[in-house]
């Protein structure tokens, strides 16, 4: 009988090894791109980054025992909360047991009573105290004042993170006033951080609240070209000192370098940034791109990024035009012709007149009665490819009310080409209009 030592497992084939390496690389890239903190971590060392500025502000309050307030402003997806969480995580490691974070959201806690109760609940939870649901708003307000004083005496900084800050600025703003007024005392040691996508959030504050809030603002704007290059290198390159084979890392990184320097890649990135240049949108784009990576080759390609861009540039109106009926296409083309003739206002009757003119001029077989045309017209209104002109002719019937086309000339052209039922005459008419 042969011994067990005589049976040995055959080594994995090179293709299987590369596929396993590719899966590991894909998992690494996805984990990076899912985490906005990783994206902002590359700018930690820059003194001009919002991370550095916010960290300096909070660390000053901790070290010097003073109060501070700041607004973080920028569009959704620009990384405001991610930067705050990154700063708080780093400061918690540097100053253990010296930070206490109270998190409020304007969507949930903009009501003054609700907000004060939530502050009291989180303070009780943080400091292992008994929370009373029956406490009045005044009791909760007084409790907040007492806790600010006690934490100040214990050299513990309270961080109030107010997400959707502009919603707290509605109504009487009692919560903001109570909080900021309490932070005026010498014994308190707190930082109020307001986060909003409204750039005019500070202008919404009442005079008494604004006078107690500092005018510090950190703006979160799209990455500059240089910062974007640094970020892409940080996100897409594989680490050399890792468990990946050196040959695979070298081949993978050289391919990424070629892609990043490609003119078509930069054009795709620019078209994406022109619509939404926030770090969140770029992360989603890159995540989509790496998900298209072929595991057999184990390398990224330019086509991966082109496919990702197509997903981001989906045009729902184009899809609707592609599936529209022949009569609906006639109506859309007629409306486009009326606008080309600089007819500022037109309605269903004008469109029907143009439709009949096309039929008579070109002797088309696609001739429908008024009732059928009216149904197709109503369907286009429901699909929101056309709409009534705001505030005009509300007292009139739908057929007499002025309308406008919501489909661009480019979308209409591409829609007609994609529609398998589109009559050749409509494409010719549109092509003729483009040469005028």
C-alpha cells in the first residue's frame, strides 16, 4: 500500500494563481473605495486641508479648555461628515477619555424640545446616568448647562455635531440659542460643529444666535486637478510591500499608470466632474469601474472606466423616446419644428396643424385622427417629455394650454435613431432642421 506522503497536491496553475490574486486586488480596491475616510486620509498631511483645519480647531479647544464653533459647508457627497469622523477618531486616540460626542440631525431633532431631550439622553448614556423621559424641556436645558459645567471642570470637551444644520435654523431657534449661550461661560469646554449643504446657512440664524456663533466656515469644494491625481494614485495603485507578488503589483500598477495618463480617461473624468465633482461621486464612479475588472487578466482596462461612465450618464428621457410610439414621435418632432421656427407659444392645436402639414407635404401613411392624437399627447405629458408652460392658461382646457418640449435636440436625435419603429421621414426632417 502506498504511503500518504507519496500523494502530493499539484501546484495551482499560473492562471488560477493570477485569478486568485485578481480577486484579492479587487477586494482591496473595493474596500478602499467604500470608505470615504480612506479618500480623505491622503490629505491628512496637508496643512491647507479641511481635515487639518478642523483638527487644529478641536485640538485647541481640548488643549486650552476653550469653546469653539464652526460650519462645514458643501454639496452632498463632498465628505463633510467623513472628515469629521476621521478627525474625531484620530483625536480620540490622541486624547483618550477627553472627548464626548453628541450627534444631532436636523431631519430628526430640529424641534427644540426633541433636540434638548436627545442631548440629555446622549449625555446620560455617555456618562452612565439615569435618563428621565418625563423631564420637561426646561429640565433638559438646565441639565445640559450643568453637564457643560461639569465636563469643563473635568477638562473633558463636549463635541456637538449638528448635521443638516440649516434645519435647526427654522422656527424660534431656541435649541441653538440655549446651546451657544451655554458655551459663552468660562467653565464650559465645547465645540459646536454645524454641517450643511446650504452655503448661506449662517445667514438663516437669528441675530441673537448669530452673535454667539463664530464666523468660521470650512468650504468643501471639488478636488483640484492636482489633488485628483494624488487621490487617484492613492486609490488605485496596489501597495508594493504587500502579500501580492511583486511581478503582479508591477504589472497592475504600470497598467493603472497608462490608464491615468490616457487622454480618453481624462476626458471621461472631466465629463463626470462637470456634472458632479464631489469626492463621493468620484468614489462611486471608481467603484463601478473596478467592479468591471476582468479576473482572468487581473488588470484594469480603459474600457472598464468607459463602461462605468455609461452607467453614470444614463438618460431616462432617451430611454422613453426609444420606446415611444410612432405617433408620439411625430408629436415630438412637430414640437421641435415649431420651436425651430421660433414659435414661442404653441399648444395641442398648433402641434396638430403642424402634423397635418407634414402628412400633406410628404403623403405619409401614418395618419391618425384627433382623438388618437389627443391620447398620445396626454401620454407624453404623463411621461414628462413635454409639459405645460408654468402659470399660463390654467383656466383653459389641456388642448389649448401652451406647452413646451422637455427633450433636447440631441436626445431627440439619438432617441429616433434608437427607436426601431421610427419612420425614415422623421429622421430626415430632423436632419434637415440640424442644417438650418
